[in-house]
C-alpha cells in the first residue's frame, strides 16, 4: 500500500549549521508534499509544501526539493536556530483531491545544540 | 480565525468505560480525520470523513467509531477502551490541501 519513509528519526545539529531530512514515497500518483513542524506539546503545523511540477521551493531558511523520478523529497533548514528544535513530519498526497489520504512519515526529532 | 477544537484535552479513564472525544471545525471543510500519534510511529489515520454521513476506515480503525451527522462535528468514540489505546489523538479538517489540526487529546487508559 501507500507508504512514506522518513530518515533520520533523530537529528542533532550545531546551531548555525544546516539540517536535512529525507523522505521517500511509494505512490507514483502523489503530487503534493507538505512538511509539518510539531513543537513540544503542540499540534503539527504546515511549514512548507511542494507540488510535483516544481523541483525546489524556498521560504527564508527553509527549502524543499523533490526528485519525482526517484520518489524522493527533502527538507533543508539552513542557519539553524534553537526555535527550529521540533519534530518534523513529511507527507504525500494527491493534490486537488479531497478524497485522497495524506500519508505521513514517521517523523524526525530535530535538536539544535547551542 | 480558522479553528479546530477538541475536547477534552486530557483524559484518564479505565478499561472498558465508553468515552467520546469531540471535534469541531469552523471552516466549513468537508474532509475531516482522526489520527493517533505514538512515539516512533508518526501520525496514523484512524478514520476519515469526506462529508456528512460519509465515513471510512483509515489505517488503524480497530476499537474506534466515528460519526458525521453535521459538517462541523466529527466525534471519536471508544466503546470499550483498552490500554493499547493510550495515545495522543489529533482531529484534523482539510480544505483543498491545507490540513488544520486540533490541539490534541492525550488519553490514558489504565
């Protein structure tokens, strides 16, 4: 069935360094890939997303890349800051289809070391 | 302001005692879901609903029921809770591609 794999499960980086989280998906019909950030004790919130007709999207220190052929997509955070510490979830879905499920990865716990 | 609310936020109960977690949204979205979050397993979908009176099983539906009598409400029902249902539960409402999560309900079943 549909599956999204996410790696690593935990990641610790020095403040100011970059962090990269990688995901792969199985359903070739997926064309929408959101990323959610969940701070401790809070709900997941959408931070950035990318559609399959785009290879890269950037929003300030956050960027997502998509390799549709390989079914890989990644989240890149540059110049990390303490407030970036959180659990990050990738997901895959079919855009413009309210009938499609959003399949989530298992999450990456990112810790920023001062 | 777009909102998804859940109640209660915290609940400790005993095995076998029926409970309901309510979920309500103010965005008029058709698609609503329930997820459970467990360490190392991410967010797993329990049930979803594409519209009023239309519900379907997600990935982990065993032990749960839902209903969708009105567009705004999507309660999660545990008829006979068991300790393996101890988890953090999130309701979500989806419009287009944006999915809004509720604040979560932490359930402990002893």
